[in-house]
């Protein structure tokens, strides 16, 4: 403590400044409180302290493989199975298309060959209207000159009718009107069939039918 100045002496000393005494704080309790709070938080979260980990207990997370890593040991990269399936589907579709194209080509070739082998219709197998138009146009009649067919009329038709009446069961009760009708055509066709005449069109009185009929019957006008 400061001593009082002696009596009779002048007070020449400077005044004393107050002294701040620093008392030690009780930090141990505060540190203990923080430790308790940290321990409670660790128990709630259940996260181990990284400092307590052992190197032997750590596990490395496998790295995700990419296409750049190439095929893996376990049977290829991810997605290789779907790629193989797509490739198989594409190959199957291409093969089916090739087979279909080949079948179509083969079928068209067979049709062309069949068309080439099919005989063309002869003049004797032409329709009566076509033969009549050819005769009217001045072209030679394929059944010969003087051919008679359905629709004609005249004395030559009458002679034909009379000759057919002389052949049994060929033109029974037939008319001699001189008109080549459907009944006379059927009689001429019957005569050609029974006597094997093949040079003329069926039902047409051509050169071959005329020669066969005239050789077997007398003249109808005589």
C-alpha cells in the first residue's frame, strides 16, 4: 500500500494509476462442457471420428467404368448385351430382305420362262369375228378360200346344209334356208369331231372340212 508522505515534504511524486488485476478464469468447466456437447453430438449422429479410422478398415469405392476403358474382365462393357441384340436384329432383318428379294426374282424368272414356253394362238384358234374382219380387210383366210362361218348366207351355205342332211345324225331336221346360224355351226363342229378333221376352226366350214364332206356326200344342188 502507498505510504503517506512525510510531513513537511512536498508531494512531488506522480499520482499512482489503478492496477488491473487479471484473475484466472475457470476454463476447465467450459472445456468440459464443450467436450460433453461434442460427445453427445457424436452419439446422436453415430459418425466415427476420422482420427480413429484404421487404414486396414478403409475400403476403396470401385470406379465406374466407361467406354474409354475398353472391355472389362467380366464379359464386356455395360450395355454390350443390348448392342449384341441390336446387331442380331439388324442381321436378321437384312437376311429376311435378301431372301424375299431372291424369291421375288426367282418367281419373276419362272413366270418369264412360262410365258416364253406358252404357244401363241394360231390363226385357226382366232375368234370368228377376228377371222371375219381379216377376210373383210382382204387378208387371206387361214381356213382357206371360200370359207363359210356363222353369219354368212347364200347358195354355198344351202349346198352345205343339204350335204350335212345326207350324213346320218349330223344335221337331223336341219334347215336349208341358206343362212349360217348357230344350229348349222354346231352341225359342222359335230362333223369335224366325228371324222377327226383338225385343219379348220371348230364350227367353220374351211378347206379341210369341205374336202371331207364333199368326198362323203353328193352335191346338194345336183
